[in-house]
C-alpha cells in the first residue's frame, strides 16, 4: 500500500477542522490541531509533509504559528499554507519572506483547487 502524505491543519474552529479532515481524508493522512501546543505536540511526534493554518486565530495568528514552527522545527519542509477569509497583508508578506510560507489561499476554499495546491506544494 502506498504511503499517503501527512497534512497538519491548524484552526481554532472545530467545525473547520472536521470539514477539512472529512474532505481530504481519502487524499492524505490528515491531522488536525487547535493552535499552539496541540500543533507543536503533533509536529514533535510526526514528520508532516504540509502544514496548513488559518490566519485569524485568537491569541496566535497563522503567521505567529509559522514563525514558531520555523524556530522549533526547522527540519520540516517549507510546505506551508495559510488559509484566510481576509486579504493578504504585511504579516502574510512577512511569512513568505521569513517563515517558509508557500502559498496564501483565500477562504472559502474549493476542494479541487485546494487539493491541487496541496499536491503542488508537496512536490516542490
């Protein structure tokens, strides 16, 4: 059996976590986490292929999360995506420059498009 790529999706809304996991469970081995320590625990235990995070998270933005991942887990491939219902801003630009952000994806996302983005991100 072919090993599936591991994707970590971080969001503060449990409904978003459930929808993402249900949508992509046939395509990837999906792990979900509430921001902060849950995500860091998973990253400390697993070699993930892609980290996807929401940007607007109470107490820690997606950019903050990527910054911390860059510090703690520099060996993780630079396959990082931010999903957001808001426009790109200076913080997002900083994430591209400093924290290995691969792509900014506006919400709401479309399954086919996001699947293609994740697959392309893994292959880079």
